[in-house]
């Protein structure tokens, strides 16, 4: 009898624990449909390219599906209109983040804006970023972006086989200057850039669902021996970000040191309302996230040009008509190049930078159609599946920049893709990132004819997140469209920022 009572007590305890983790709703409407699974722990998602599995579920079960990870229910959105209806129009209910213990609490010490839950700290952090990176403020960095983009062209001339490193160098040097006012000669030799990339590798592993058991069993974080690599990663990043901010603090009185995000926060403490650890991690997150995504976007656009030579030729015909080959393009030309902008948009739809999306958490019940997503549910907009929505992007597997241009030859204002996220958690640095991708793309496509090196393997999905991501998925041949001597002369006389 005692054994029976003990078993009943255990089952009751398990039930209480599961119910404590499950989202609760007062609505009688059901959750979105769920693909069948025989696994007790929930649905299986492969570590590499899980978005392909999700895309298959969306095709079969509808625009949004519910999957289970342990006791947790996760709703995944995979169609454009559904993303707009839920992630955009009801964004106030999705501003929160789910609790991610490995990546958010142990590795980031609860200080990363990426994982900060809804509340006062998030508002203070986002206010600081928005004030410094709003469109008008971001324009002030255009000369800096032009200066480093021209260095990308010169680096390709010297060493075309390391194009991926040149894109990373552009992103690292530009964002280091914007974040800290610091000049970085090369991303390959700067120790702080190396440390940031090392942290990013740890972060990519930690954020993958199921990598760390602590995300399912939270009390493991209190064991001294658990997650030592995560704790070392936190100490490394804390020291790095603190040193960077201290350097900015020491240079504030120097009239030769220009503006930076770190300086802005330190000089406007009363407006930002941030502690120094919060400032350090906010500038650090801006640097780490911005460096990675900017470099990947530049590489993706260039890879698309090499993979689709006919579309590349159309862009270059526009460049020749608007700019010619006797001067280099600048930001002034941006509005006159709709075909180039359409090409960039299509490249980032074709191979989205964050295909799995970033998780949000509902703070109240969200109703969509005949379904209810209860408060406390993790919700993700899957960029890969959304980018394959045939109702919005006909022939979604085809590379068709023309889909972004209207009958008058202008960019459409009724078509978008969520490159920078959704709603109130959209990337605050999007205006800066768009300008970086534009100026690098326009200079590279104006200066070079790009082609895939057919003697090397091609992985045209290699820039997208994976385990681990393939950061060099293709080899590109660069052939100058202008005599090399003239090209070097124009680049050396291109706007320079000291």
C-alpha cells in the first residue's frame, strides 16, 4: 500500500511541476495544431538546419504550429500574414523573452539585451540604443562606412580568396569605431575582436534548444561544477566589455576622440539611466551581434550575385547607366538604384540571416483565428518558412529581385521581409546595418564581376545558422570591371575618415 501511495504522490508532484510550466489561458480556444511525435521529450529538431524541418511542418499543418520541448509548448509562425497579425499588430503582447538559463543567465549574466525580459531595464536599454541609432543619427556614420567599404574593395584586389575575412574586417572595424570610438586595423589581429568572436561561438551553441540540460532543469545552475564553459564565457565577456567601456571613459576629455555609443551613454547617464555594467554589456551586445550579422549579410548578397549571373548583370547595367565607370558610387546614389536595392532584399529573403527567428514570450492571451496562444507561451517567427510563403513570394525557391519592383520601376512599399525581427523587439541598429550592406554591395558590384569558383564545393545555405555554421560556404572569383590601376586610384581617392 505504501508503494502505491508513494507512486501516486510522485505522479501528483510531476503533475504540479508540469502544470507550473505550462501556459494558462482563460480562453476555450485550442492551441494551433501540433505535428505528431512519439518522443516523450517532445518534437525532434535537428541541430543543423532545423528550419527545414519547421518549413515542412508549416507546409503540412498550416501557418502556425505548436511543438513541445519537454513540458514547454512553443508556437512557431511560418506565414507572412500570420506574422503581421500576431508579431506586428499584437507586438505589445510579445515584447517579452522566454527564460533561457544557459545563454541568458549563465553565459550573459542576465545583462544581455537579447534576453532581457520585458520591463524597466529593457526600456532603458532600448531607449539608449534608439536615441543613438535613429535614422538621422545613423546618417552621421555614412562617411565612416564609406571609408571602410572602400578598404573592402582594396582588400579584395590584394587577396580575393579571403573575401569572407574582408567582410568580417569591414564589420568589426566599423562597429568597433561606432561602439567605442576605437580604430581596429584588422579583425584578424585585434585580440578583442578575436575574443568577441570566441564568445559568439559559445553563444551560438548555448542558444540552441536542448544543448544544455539546465534550460529544462533550472536548479542545475546553482551547482558549482555545472556549466563551467558558460561561466568562463561570461567572465571573459564581462572583462572584455568592462575594459572597452573604461577605455572610452578615460578618453572622454580628449578632443581628438570622436563620438561613439559608449561615449554617448557615459555622457548622458541621466537620460539613459543605466548602470556601468548595463552600459558595458549593451555596447558589447551591439558590437558582437552587429559584427556577425553585418558580415553575413554582405557575404550573402555577394554569394547571390555569383550564383545568379543574369540578375547580377541587370544590377550592373543599372549601375553603369546611373553612375558609369569613371566615378565610384556613394550614398547619394542610393535612391537612384531600385534594382540594386531589390537585389539586396531578394538575397536576404532567399537566404535569411536568422532563419529560425528569435523567441518571444506572450504576456497575455493572443487570439488568432480559431486559436489561442496562452500567456506565457514561447512564440517564434520562423524567417525561413515566412520567406517561403507562396502567397506573398510566388515561386519562393526562385531568385527573383523583380518581385520587389512595381510597374513604375520603383521599389514596392507594400512588400517586406522581416530581416531585423518583429514588433517592439526589432533590431535597434537596423538603419546602420542597412547602410553598411548597401555601401559594400554597391561598391563590390560596381567594381567586380562575381562568379562561383566551380572547382570548389558550394554550400549556398552555409551562411545561415547551424551547428556549427559554415562561415566560408563558397569560393567567389572576382574580376575587375574597371582597369585595376584606375580602380585603385579611385578607391585611394574615395572619401577617407581619420
